[in-house]
C-alpha cells in the first residue's frame, strides 16, 4: 500500500510539472505572437515592411510609388506614429501619442470602434481641408467634457488648432504597433509637412488589404515599384508583404527568439517527464501485471480486472488535471503581478484558447495511453511467468531495456544544458551591469521634458526657457550644472549616414549614431573633449548647423591617421555640411558597452532630456521631487514626462533579459528536480532488482561497503556520461545563444563550478538510492 501511494504521488507530480510548463508556455506564445486580431477579416490584413530596422518603416515616396504602380492590393494606407507629442486644450498640456493617417486608413482597417462622432474621411486628408482629429475615450474624458460628445472642441498640436470630430474606443485599432494611440489626424495636415519632401524619412507604416492568394504577385509588383530607390537615395533596401503575425515576430525579434528557446526547453521537459514516467512504469509494470494475473487466476472477470486498474489511474489523472489548472493560474497571475505592466498582461482566458487546450488534450491522451498500455502489454505478453519465481527475470528483462539507461543519460545532459544556460544569462547580466556610461553617472538626474506650448516653439524660445529653468534649479542649491540632449545615457538618439566633403562615394555609407545636444552637455556628463571646443549657443540656433562634434570611434573610422578637426561632414546623406570642431571621448550606446561612431548635433529642441548634475550622490533621492516642482514652477506650460537615474535606466534595460532568466531558471529547476527523481528511481530500481545478487555476494564474503561503492560508481559513470554530453551540447550551441539571446556567454571556470555543483547534487541522490546495499537482506537466501 505504501509503495502504491508513493508511486501514484510521483506520477502525480510528474504529470503536473510537465503539463503545466507546456500549457503556460504555449499560452504565453499565443498571447505575444498568435493572438486573435479583432480587426475586420484579419487574414487579409498585411504590412508592407522594409528590410530597415525592426519596425520596417518606409518613406512616403515609397508609399506613393506603390500606390501608383501596383494593382494587386485591394487598398493601402500610410501611417506615421509620433510618440510623446504635447497637445493643448484650454492651455492645459496633455502628453499624447499621435497617428498621422492617410485618408484610406478606414478602408484598410475595416471596422472602426466609434464611441461618438465620426472617423477621418478621405476628403480630410488634404493640406487645404479643415484640420480635424479623432481622440480615444481616455483622452476625451481627460479634457473634462464628460461622457457625451460635443462638437467644436479644439486641440492645439504643434502650434496648430485641430477640431475634434469623433471619439473611438481605447483599444482601436487592435494592432500592436498602434497601441495607446490617443489622437488620429489626417496625414497631410501634419504641421511638419516638410517631412514629405525628405525622400529618406522612413517613418511610415504601410498597411495593406490583400487577398493572400495574390501575395506572390503583390511582392513582385512591390519589387518593381521600389526599383528606383538606389537612383533616388544612393542605396537600396528591400520590402516584404507580411501578415500581422509575421509583423509581430519582426517587431519583437529578441522576445520571439527567447520564447521559442523556452518553448523548446518546455518541450524537452515534457520528454524528460515522460522518460521519468517510463522509468517508473518499468519499475512498477511487472508488479502491476502480476497483480492483474493473480486476480484473473482467482476467477475475476476481465472487465473487473480492467476497471480496478483504470479506476486508480483515472483518479490520479483527474487530481493531476486540477493541479495543472491551479498551478497554471498561479503562474499567470504571478507573471501579471510582476511583469504584466511592462510586457502586457495575459488574461486567464488564454489558458483555454483552442491551441493551448489542444496541446494539453494531446499530451494527456499520450500519457493515458502510456500508463495504461505499458502494464497491459506486460499483462498479455509476459504470460504465466509473472506468477512464478521467474518474476525477477521479468524485471531483469526490463532492466536490460535500453530506454532506462538512455533516459537517465538524456535527463542529465538536458539539465546540464539548462543550468549552464542560466549561468550564462546571469553572467551576461552581471557583465552588462558593470558598463559605465560616464564619470558622473551616479550623480546625474535625467528629467524628460516637453517644452511645446499652444504656439510652436522655435530655437530661441527653447534656449530662453532652458535658461530660466537652469536659473531656477540653481536656486535650490546642491546643483553643479544643467544641460540637455535628445537621448538618455546608454541609448542611441537615432541612426543616420554621414558623408565627408571631398571624398568620393564608392559604396553605401555605413550607419552611425547621432544625438542632439545643447552647449555644456559634455561637461555635465563628464565626457572629455579630446580636441577642439564645445558648442556655443549660436551653434544650436541655426539649421542646418554649421558645426558638429564627433566621438573618437567616428574619427578613427573615417579619418585614420588624418586630422579630423576642420573637415566638413553632412549627417543626412549629404544635406547640411558643417565643420567638425571637436572630438570627444566615446560613450556606450547600449547596456552591453557597445561603442559606435557618433556625431553630436547642436540643437535646441522642444523635446529634451534635461541632465541635472548634483554635487553629491546622496542628493538624488531628496532632490528629485524638488527639481520637478521647481521646473513646473518656473515654466508652467512645460510637461514633465518622467524622471530617470542610472539605476532606473539599468532596471528598464535589463527587464527583458531578467524575465527570460527567471523563466529559464524556473524551468531548469523543475527539470533538475525531475532529473534527480528519475536518477533516484532508476538507481533504486536497479538496487532492488539485484537484491538477491547482493545477498549472495555478501554471503560469499564481499563487504557491504564494497557493494555500496561498486553500485555508486556505476551510477556516477552514467551521470558523468550525461554531464559530458550536456557540456558539449551547451558549448556547441553557445555561438547560437550568443548571437540570438542577449549576447550571452559563459566562461569555462564558471561552467566548471556549475557542473561540479550538479555533480555533487547527483552524487548525493545516488548515495541515498544506493544506501540499501549497506544492509544486504540475507533472509532472501534463507527462503530459498
């Protein structure tokens, strides 16, 4: 009875762990990449995405060429989304995301979730038409207009007045790339209309309605429409027609690779759990089959024999499914509580979507077939031998089965790969955490501000308002200097291609990073000016600028062995040539310490990161709130978007790798427990099987400690084979991991320490499983 209860308990734990891991991971994958689209006819909605960048945006000229020269598309729409735009209503500043949308958007998207009023029409998308906009429900309520719609309400965007003509639901249009858009306005009414004339301004998402059967034709027409890119821009790129699911994967490449890798690991865990259950069946099937034969020999009917066996197993499966449901709900809720705000919450309904349920049903059916089929195969094919003393021989037949041995080796190898992978993730994050953005990073407070007003701000307005803010902050005391730029430390402001005057263009120029700064930026961040001088206010009030500053990496790449000062460069493909007036020390543009060529552009912009250098690090916590209050007091029209320190920047940058690490660690620990259980069960089974042999050896004079040592060494050899295969497998795949998953790598010394710890854990389990050999049961020989 005790053995039967232990057997069912182990089977219950194995089923719950393996099924829960797979169910939750499939629900995660389904949520992030294959979730239901609530747009009209989602199968026909596609994206025209270029090969440039993750978003795959194109230029407006590309959209125009595709519209004019293709007929495979039912309809096309261009959208330019601007995040972090200041809008004003009754002099009240609002921080919003705006989508500038072509007139054909309604035709492409289909159903519009209108709450009141109307959506944008084709005739609105004209530079001479009345300026109109549509807002979402949250923004309408924040205007204080109540739940009812009122016409004539105006919003000021980029200094222009737009009349609100409609209100849509917050989730509209149910597309990942347009999440949280609060204002919809006609594309050609954008006050920054000069952007249409910039052929290389690739900020437009192109949506398309397309019959999937005509996708190949559409791609051929797309290639033809974009054939003149190289003549127009001096370089070329390709574009593809992507379904919405394919676009989601393109949008989150690192996240996708991570979840695919974790999904593979959970698949391995299912196989590992199944192997463990097979090992348990090997141990118990002979005994179960013998019991069935005894019942049949005593006159029990076959259906009673079958019912008796299935009744106990059905109860175990039913309880296990309840456990799977409880564990899955707990894991999803834990994820929503810890990471849902950052990565998007997962509703519990995802667990009962058709795909996760189908997977769960398939795995349950497989396990039921395995647990019922194995004993009955033994029942039918072992015959009357199960009633005789040859029962041990039947067990020995199972012992010789290659599945037991190879299963243990596979478990150890897989767990070794998973644990080493966790170590590589952890080592990678600790290495990233040691990157220094600059000498003053621990004393800097970064305030994200928007200086827009009801009227559009120009360079001189921004310069004046920044001067007032700096004067007000110095009144607080404890502030050493104040400056501003367009980007936070450890991030890139953007990417462009710069040309050098007088140098012939022999090939497509390489991409470089750029950053807009105001005078005093380098002193505030502690970046050394190696040669030349800093910007002065006059440099930042002209467009295009007359002067630029470059970093050491750019100077070494473009001017090796030459004098860089005085050379003329243009950061926008030959537009706006200016003189290089200084070279500064390199600054990392990512948390992995990557340094790239960078060009600094002097500019007073209405959207800036205000960098406040404090006299002491201890002032960070106490001064943050005071600084924000002082800024709002000095400039009431200004919008403070957020406040960052180097610690919060690191927290955000490492959030995604940390999530992956936590999931992988959890799965690896589950796999480790399963593997330890499997090795313990296998070793215990072998020891029990050879109980008579050990008794004979002991009776012939072999010391019990010698038996114990012999069996332990045999188990260690099996474990070492698994360890060896696991280490080889990990280092064979390390290059793939390093390229795809956050540049992870694992030093040999760290790998050796982790492997040693695993070896100790498995050795302890082997010692416990082999302990019965220290007490040989000589009574077995007396019965014979």
